[in-house]
C-alpha cells in the first residue's frame, strides 16, 4: 500500500509539472519585441512547432540560407532556462538563455553567445539582456 501511494504521488507530480511546462510554453508563443542592453532592437517569434524566428542585436539568423532554429525550455530551473538551438550545414550551436515571466505581456530574457555558459541571474553582464514585450496584433 505504501508503494502504491508513493507511485501515485510521483505520477501526479509529473502530471502537474507537465501542465506547468505547457502553461509556460503557451505564454511564450507569439511575437516578442524589445531593446537589448546595447540599445539594439530584438525580436523573437516563438512558434508552436518549437521553431523560432530570431533577430537579436542586429543578427537575423533566419536570413542565413539553410539555417533552422528550435527552442526548448526547462521550467524547473530558477531562473527558467531557454535553449535556442541553431542547425546550419551539419553544425549545431546552442545559445543558453534564462528568462523570467514578469506578466502576461512582459518577459525578461538573457543569453550569452559563447556556446558554453548560461547566465545564472539577471544581474550579471551577459551578452544580451532584454525586456521583451508581447506584440499585440491589431
């Protein structure tokens, strides 16, 4: 009986985590715009198929012929993790990022482009710190 309770507890915990993951993913879907820490405009478009349109700091990856960009999140981490994965000509580059949902229309976002480290908080001096605002289509 004790083992059944433990197993049921684990199953319901996993279901709850999955619901939270889906909720955060749903929050991210759509177009986000902002000005980065270097005063350059940035745009991220999160799509439901886990692809991403990205123009950060004047770098529009989607203009690179044959490039594909995907995104994944880990909501268990604090701050939450976002990995942007670029595929181009057989090479893979992962841009490790963090993000924090401020409200339904604002998300704080930070990443580094050295392909090795992830910002641990928003107080450091990362390559990119940007307050993203949801673009509302009229």
